[in-house]
């Protein structure tokens, strides 16, 4: 498995004198408390809320927490979909609880709590470390996703038997996932899309009721060849408008095969050197939103 990632300060943050408020982290098989055989990898990206005082720290706490929680007791490849689904949902709730516990403890050591605060209640300033999160556990042929907020995730597949992606039970999940099909035998599927334009305001790990707004699901994909997570600043660079493929706007964003499959080919060819990814995120096409950009991927090596 090749794991590579990069975080680049957005042009808007650079102009305002703000540092990068994104974070990413990956944990490999050696650090996992996985049950049973089979390698597993945990990926996490987080986007600190712009304008919040300590959101960069919140993003780092988010990815550290996600990787620690999701590395525990990972189901085995042969477990049932029900086992994977239950584990993923429970792990998502634990990520939010552990994040809140960590940031509350941190704030209580640096800023005195308001006397009116109820015992053990989240600190009044917990929003200062607000961050969104997307995380994935990759244990072939399963991928378990946990998300709070507007980060997004893409799955790559490679046809090995001439069948089209989506043929056969469980090949694509969740329902309605969008696919790019114009890059040879490898294809990309937007399985964790960012919230639509009509969605409620942003949700952060520190938002009230965040544990009830976690998106968690699993993908079973026997032709899995990679998983890519990205923060919302990457949307303009990595996602196509449906009109590009002659689809109506309600079809939603589509993954750019040119970006995802091209990136995968480059990283496999250079052994996982992330410098081309960093250059891509720093290029002219990535400066359209001015936001920080972070991409983290795990790719099956070789053909």
C-alpha cells in the first residue's frame, strides 16, 4: 500500500497572514490494534474552521483522535456487512466524544471555565478549536468512512475481469455515488460527497449534537485500488460540474478522473513521493477558492 498526502496553505490565508488550518495523518498496519489477519490503514484529514482562534490545533487534534480511535479493534475482512456497519457507527460516535474530551481538557488547563458551567460540560470556548473531519479505514476489500462536515472521499477501482464497476453485489456504495469513467481501466467514485448547496450551515466536531450528525458507512469493493480523502478547499480542483458529462445540475458533483486517476498513476510510478501532489495543490488551478487544500490517499501498489 502506498500512502501519500500533502497540505498547502491557501492563497486567501496567505494574503491574510494566516497559517494553514488543515491537517492530515495516516496510521499503518504496525500501529493498528486490528483483530485478525490482513493489513489495514487509517487515513484522516481535517479542516480547521476559518476565523476560529485555534482551529489549526483543533484540526490536528481531530486527525490524531480519529487515527487513534479507528485503529482499535478493526473488523476482519471476512466479517459481515452488519459487523462492519455497527463498528463504523460506534467508532464515529467515539471519535466525536474523544475529540470533545481532549479539547475540553486542553482548554481547562489554559482558560478557566466559567463558574456557571455545569460539571463535565463542554468548555464555553470549545468552538475556538472547531474542525471538520473525514476519515477512512482501509482493510481490503472494505473501506469504512467516518465524516463530520464538508470534507469528502473518493474510492478508486481497477477492473480485473472485464466487468464494469458497479456489477455484482455491493460493488458501489452508498447508493447514488458518482463515478468518473474516462481514465482507462481505473475509475473513481465519489462515495463521500461534500454537502449540497442547500444543506444547513457547516457542522464541526465541536458543534452541538455533532455525534448525531456523523456520516458513517462502509464500502465493500473487491476491485478496490485506492482511497482518497480531501478537505473542501480541494473541491474546485478535484470535482467536475455535472454539465461536463452532459448531466443536469441535480446530478451533483462528479469526481475528476483526470485528477484522481492521474494522481494515482503518478504516485505509483514514483513510489509514493508526495512532491507532485504538493505541486498540484500549489498550482494555478488550485488557487480558485483561496482556501487551504489537503489531499491524503492510500493506493494499492502495482498493477
